[in-house]
C-alpha cells in the first residue's frame, strides 16, 4: 500500500516578537502572506500528498481566504484550531493527520517560508528509515552560558551542538505515542523531536539550510524579502473622480480651498486622498476603498479623507508594509491650485509618514476638454509603491 505523508503546519502564533498586533504568519513577504510561501514550498514537496494547517480559532477562515485560495494551494486539506502553546497546536493537528490516515507526518513551522522542497525530501527519507528525523545546522558561533547580570559563566563546547530547524518528520504512530505520554506525564518541549526523545527513541539529524529562516523579528522579514528578490517594488495605481456642485466645500489633499463649488460625495470627497488610498491598497493587493469604506456606512458620512487615509496606513502596517513613494496628479480646470500645492503635499507626506521629497503632487487642466475642462468635476490619478516595515508596527 502506498505510504501517505502529510505535512502539519503550526501557524497559531500571535507574533508578539514582531512588535505589532498582527500574527506574523499573515505579514506580507514579497507581496503575499508568509504562510502562503510556506504552503507553496509544501505544495512543491512531491513526497507530501496533503497538509493540515493549525491556526488560532479566530484565524481559520483567514488562512483559507488570504493564504490558500488565492494561490491555488490544493494540498491543504484542513485548517484546524490550535491551542495556547505550540505543543497543544501540534497535538490538535496531529489528531487530524491521524484521522486522515497519515503514515508519516512532517511538522513544519508556518513562518519558515524558505525551506526548499529538497529539505523535505531529506528529512522524509531519513524518517522512513529511522522513524524520526529533523534538520539542523552545526552551531557556527561560540556559545556561552551567561547569568542574569550579563556575566559569562562558561564557554560551552560547541562541536556537538546543533541548531534545530523544521521540517521534522516522524512515523505517525511514534509521534502520537510521544504526545500521549506528554499529556500523561506533563512533558513539555519546544519542538516535536523533544517529546520523541523523551520516549527514548532515536532522532536522526540531516543537514538543514542557512536560508531556512524562522521569521520572528522585523529584521528577519526584511532579510527574507531580500532573499526572495523582494527588491521588486510593490506598485499600485488609483483613479478617482468627483462631481463639482454648489454649496459644498472643496477639499483637496486635506486642504479646504476657496471656490464657488465643492466636490459631491459621501465623505468629504477629497479626490486626492481617494486616488492615493486606492493606489496604496492596490500595491498591497487589498482591493479598493469601496470595499473597505462603503458609501452605505453612515460612519463615513462627511468624514475627513485624511482619517480614512490613516486607516489605510493601519491596514498596511498590519501587513508589515509602509509607503515607499507616492505621486498624485490632479486634473482640474478651476480653481487655480498652485497656491495650495505645498500645503497638500505637506498633509500627504505627514499622513504617509514619508519625507516630502518622496511625495509628489502635480496638477494640470485638460485644456477645456471633457468633464474636467467644463468644470463639471475633478479627477485625480495616483501611483504608490510600498516597502516592508523594518520597525515594529505600533499596536
Ligand atoms: Mg472617491
């Protein structure tokens, strides 16, 4: 009978070390959630026929919506709710792998997106032979024991020290016994192999990879982005048009401008901010402002679009992104905008938390042609690029 190998992917962490409110598995890496990269590696590991992802109960749907379906990752069979500790989450996922009839289970951290499929091939081959295998790297740096005052107690002999990674592969029955015993005896371990070792079972080591980064800090995220060729900027464009009507204030780029007409709309109808918000959302792959701030919602009635822009910034920040550069072109026949351009640019650069030199604002007429030329409305076009945040997002 063919052997069934399933991957078990714990992704239930809260990401506290990232410094933000966002679980790190959903942060954007080269334009898509970290977890989607990890699952794509599993998709490419040919020995693995399916996977079980463990997420926080509140995030189960989000894993399907943001990390699985958009990328056509057909191997994901279940997204199950995890527990408080990693060990509880893996136990929950393991029960499901067992129900699904797995002969071998490969546990792999949801936030290790750079493990290549060959790493899976190596640990799986070793686990088939010996029952339990992990990948690890020999410690390259000198290791010391240090007390709470920061004083060195001793230098540890490092020749037998290895830094452990995932994937870790186990015969399902063996890993199940280890978890049963852990529950019965109150064992705790920071990796699955730790529990198997307590059973007295041999665990084999195969060479890991220096690129198999566990993304824990904003610096890790930035480094992984560079390794993935994340130098390619995330770009987005936006376009907005509003009608000019009497009896409304004219607000552009957060500046109220003297004019006999103003822009009609549900909010303050600031086309500059709206086009820019669309460009930012587009660069992050987050749709458009209509989806996030619907006209039908009374909360947005006459609201300042700078407030909405701040909400877009929070959405980007939750995904580990921030603006890199922005450019807006206004198309209006009247009023004359030149006296207001500097104030608008200042507002935008503040709202985007960008140096004013990275925010451009241009205005043109349309030579009397079309709806803008006849003074029936004002249009704005925007371009924006994003980059990873290297500083923690504010909670
Ligand atoms: Mg609009």
